[in-house]
């Protein structure tokens, strides 16, 4: 009896998940084919939100380019270019510096001489 209940619940769920995966895969392939064929009805379709149309040769890629204003460096910051192209100003005191162990420069007075007894 439990076996039958499991199948009655599991089978419809499995069919539903399979249908959803197929539907999204098919929609993606249909849209790709319509774009490849230059279907102009996509521009007026309520199913897709189109913000920009670019005419370029097949295989081209379009990149968004923005101008950046570089803030004058006041001396307390270091400019660092981030992987996404932005520039970050990093405070100088937040950069780790190596610790030098120069023992001779830490002594400011000559060695003390032993006094005779």
C-alpha cells in the first residue's frame, strides 16, 4: 500500500519537473532561433522586454563603456584598479608594511662601559 502511495505522489511530481525542464529548454532554443533568424516580431512581443537593439556582425560582442572620473590623489590614498575596471582609493595606513629588524638603528647611545671595581 505504501508503495502505491509513493508512486501516486512521486510520479506526478517527476512528470511536472520533467515538463518544466523541457519547457524552459525549448523556450530558450526557440528564442535563440528567432534571434538568429532576425525575427522582427520580437520587438513588439509582450513576452520579452527589449531595452536596446544593436546591429553588429554575427559573433560580435557588445560591451558597456562608461567614463570614469578620477579623484585627485591627496597623498593619503593609493589608487588601485579593480578586476572589474573600477578604481579604488585605498588608505595608505591600511597597507601592511614589512617589519624591519635592524637592531643597530634602535640603539641611540653608545655601549656602556663596565666600571672598574
